[in-house]
C-alpha cells in the first residue's frame, strides 16, 4: 500500500493518502486527514441531477486514472492478483454447501463461471470503493478524496464498479456511461460488476 500510494502521488487528480514514515524503530506511517464525510446512498439521493453528474465525473476521473496506469515492474510483481477461477470454485462450493441448489443460484453460478473463465486484462484497482472510503465535501458536494488503499491489487476494472450497486443501478449506469462511450462495454460493466457485487454479498 505504501509503495502504491507513493507511486500514485501526483498521478491522481483527487486527494489520496500521502504516507509519512516515522523515524522510530516501530516504523509507523501516518497521513494528513482528508476532511469530509462518508459517501452514502441517502446523501446521493438528495443531490440535484447536476450535482450528481459532477460528483460521478470526479469518481470516473479517478477510475480512469487508476485503471489506465502503467505500473513499474517491481510494484506489479509485488501486488496481489485476483484469481477468478479460484473465486468461482470457492463460491460454487459455498453456495452448494450452505445456500442450496435453487434455480436462482444455478443461474448466478453459470453467469459467474463465464465471467471467471473469460480472458481479462488486469489493471490496478482500488479494491474497496465503498462509501466510507470516498470522502465528500458537503459544502460543495464534491469528492474531497479517496482513502484506504489496503485492498489495492491487479484485477478486472469491474471490481471498482461493484460497490456502487449499494447506491442502485442508476449510479452504476451513470458511471459506466461516463467511463466509456462504447454501449456494449457499458452493458458489460453493468452485468459483470453486478455479478461481482453479488459475490461479495454472498
């Protein structure tokens, strides 16, 4: 996390933690607090359409910058890489063991299997873009920073869209439309990020 944040410094438009190491034998790190409030569905609902669009553009700008970065070999080598087939096999085992063999779970497993075995282009992902890691300045209704890069890894970009299903389809659709002009790619983001979201819920 420290190495990635150091690499990201000055490459991301939004404020992110800038770790400072202490000079003690315990080698603690800290960063200056990014002031603001958590991003919540209730807060989002109260925004005007214009405010929603501005906020989503900030988030998509962050996603495009992080996903589009070319990483140094050393950082790339040390980063965890998502093993989709392993995820599929584990969730299949857990569903059959704990949740049963309903038609709904069968459909989900078939769709997730297709996603897991599909060839993917791995990129850097934040890995935990839940609302409490997106800091909002409620005075101007803009994103004031992104925190907690502890789950940063190499994976498919849809991982970073998945947490936004907590806010509803409208938000994910808006983000996907701003992320790419390709309609087929937008539909793919919606479907696959929803599958990954369901996986995290299960």
